[in-house]
């Protein structure tokens, strides 16, 4: 994975079926830095790829996480982002990854993990990159029962998005400061957020505190260009080739700007 401007191919990228081997192959073929899969566990205890829950637990026809790992390992370069749908599956994901030789340089966990999960199991952040979803962080703080957050508790479970909760707080620093502090102490690599206008303003504040930001799901030229311009760690997209094109242009513009600054400084 790169230090910044990574491109993760969303499950079902580039016209493929969601959570399928073809989706992973497309991400590899088209040059993504990582591929995303949704992970659940079936009634036989096997980790499977599925965004939606199967109440029967059968998950018939679903690819397995072992298959996904094999494709990634065979490539030898690409990373994999496991979007964890059930946090109780995390130990099994890490166990399988360890047996396959996938470590924190190529394995990223997002989804249903929270600060409390990492506090109880610090080995998670040692064995995988962890990009905590902003909604999981916010809801975790509410579950803790902080008296200072009590007036805003009604927002949870009321259909509010995490950025609406943040916007309702007395000031952004009211929750951002403890979030940044916790992320640093827990070994979190990044905060994972949807591309939403109220959240974009938080990016430089997270970065100033030493926390990177990953954004999902960006599929348009203008939003991709804006995100890359903000210097995020990662964007997740369903259009891998477009994202690569926009990232290339953004990098060229950055190099040109640096050269212009250097020339101007030398001339003065």
C-alpha cells in the first residue's frame, strides 16, 4: 500500500458482480492498490463474501474469504480490505490471514470494528491495518455513556448519519479531540468516512492530529479529483480505471506546482 492516494477497488468494481472472484480479478487487472470484500460467516463456520445477511446462515453460492486471499496472494502486490459485517468474525479473519501470510502491510479491516473492540483486543491492530469507520466511532462513544454526550443521545437510532451527529455537537473538537487521541493510542491507521460535504472539513483536522483518512465510495471525476487534492490515504471506488486516471493527473499537477515553486525560489 502507498503512503497516500491509494485506490481500493470496491466490491463489484468495473461492472463485475459484487463480492465475486471476478471483482477481485478486475481490481488486480486494472491496477488498484487494494480490493474490497464484505465478510460474514456461514453456519458451518466458514468466512464468506456477502454484503447482505442470509438469515438461514447458508450463504449458498457465495465465494469464500480463503478464495479471495488466494487471489491476492497470487498477485503478490495488491492489498485487501475486509469490510467486516460482524465484528465477532475478526479473530477468524486474522487467523486465516496469518495462515496465508497476509499481514498489516496488505490486510486492512474496516466496517464493524470500534474503539472498544481494539481496547479489548489490541492484537487486532498489530496484525492488520485498521481503518475505523466514523459511524462506528461515534456510536461507540455514545454506548460508553459519557454524561457530556447525553443531550445528543437521541440522535442515535433516529436515522441520523454520523456527520449529522457531529454537526449537532457543541463544537467539532468536542468529539474530534478524544477520537484522535484514542485512534493514536489504539494503533488505528485511518478513519474511514463516506464522501459527504460536512465530513470533508474534518480531513485536515484529522491529518493535523496524525490520523489519516480514507473515503468511500467515489465514482465521479470531480469528486475523485477533490478527494485526491485533499491528500487522503485512500479512496474506494467502483470505477478503478477512472480513479487511476484522475490520480495520475493529480500527481502531475502536484509535481508541476512543486517545480514552479522551486523555480520561483531559485530565481529570487
